[in-house]
C-alpha cells in the first residue's frame, strides 16, 4: 500500500513538474524533485506551486508560525534571526545575491538545490512543502520598498507592511491547514 502511495505521489509530481522547470541557481542544470524524499509532495500548496511557480503560503497567515519555527531551526544560523544576514546573505531587503530569488520559483531553486559557499541543498533538512513555508516567513520579514517585491501580486502589494520585527501571528487552530500546525 505504501509503495502504491509513493508511486501515486511520484506520478503526480512528475506530471505536474512540466508546468515549471526548476534549475540549479549556480549551474543552471535541471533540478529533480526525485532527489527529495516524498514528504510534502502530496500537499495541495506544493502542487499549486509546481503548477504556477507562486507560493500559496504567502496568502496563508496561519502558516507563518510554522515557517518561522522552521526558519529559526534551519536558516537563522547563517542568515540571521530576522534575515539580516550573518555568514550567509541577508534575505529581508531588496538586494538579492541571486537575482532570481526575487521570484518564488527562484528562491525555491536556491533553497532546494543549494547555492555557493556553505548553502547546500536543503531538501534533506526540510521537505519541499516546508521550504514554501520557510519562504513565506522570509517574505514576511521583507522590510524594503514594495515595488521591488516581484513575488507579490497587486493585491498583496496594496496590503504590504514592512516587517516590524515581531514574531509570527498566532495561528487560528480552526483555520490552520494540517501541514502548518505546530507540534
């Protein structure tokens, strides 16, 4: 039964992967989602991302607390607690070491496939869906001009407020997707 479920997930991701193509940030070589464990690939938000290249968690405030928790555990040692940068680059401003990180697809490619220096592929640390939650938290910490935030659509830009340094809002348990609940 587990093998059948894994095959179904692999098939759905393989079929969906034609919508966007993922490439290594440094080399430009294709990235394969088959390199990552199956966890997270069957989540609706990840499936939507693979189809559109847009992170649906940007519109889900109930997932920010999980994104913050994951970020603090996996990313803050190099990128700083509020993404100000330490041994890794800052992530909360309008300067991108890798310009494609100004898009959701580009940032996913960098986190999933790694970059230069000490930034290795992160798909063994957090699953592919959790990468999207971390990305939503990183986007939440953005503090610069809204017109430079290419990942935001017009409606999101109209509501944009620069990061105020506060923790993620407490999720509403009744409206928090299962994958975003903190254990």
